[in-house]
């Protein structure tokens, strides 16, 4: 049974590990190894990671005591920053459940920067591509999509 709860500082390390593993497996088909390393480095600064998750409305999906997904949104601006589901729990409705709750916490239009891999998930939720863009992470360029959902 999955529970969705608010982020707590003790979640920082397990969520950083989930983020790393997910990016390096699920996104492998769309990005090069160099791009994956730049996007999700092994040496994540856990203090900075924790701070960034605390400044947003961050939710964690937990199953059998383990984090299986998380997401965060700036409820003031509607910017959906991160949405990741553990590599072994893909396709089980976790991202949908998290996204439903995150979107409900913000008023007005929603914006996200979706990876090549996540674009179709967001399109099925009613987001539309505003533009493709190149973002720089650790000196490496990655393609993603600025997407918006109006309600």
C-alpha cells in the first residue's frame, strides 16, 4: 500500500539515491552517459538538495517504508520542478498520484521542464510544449521541453 506524505529532511539521502538511479536507468534511452552524469551526478550535495526540496511543496510516495517516488512544485508560481519514480516502480500510477496532488496545490497555469523521456507523460496530463530548449548542467547541454498546462 502506497502512502503519499510531506517531505522531511531525513528523506534527502534516499531521494537523492532514487533520483540518481532513476535518471541513470529510465532516461538512458534518451540521453548520453555524459548527459546523465551531468544531470544526476553521484556527488549530490545533500545539504543543498534538502534546502531545495524544503523551499517547495514536496511530496514523497512511500511503500513498505521505502520511498518509491517524489515530486515538488512551487505552489506560488505553478512551477513543477521534479517528478521521479523509482526505476523498479515505473508504470504503477505513482507519478500520476504525485502529480495530481502537486498540481492541486497551485493556482493558475502550471509549468514544467520535461525531459525527452517524460514529455509524453505530461502531454497525456494536458500539458502542451511551448518550446524545446537546451539546458546546461555541469557544462553539458541537455534537451528538454518547456511545457504548460492551463486550467
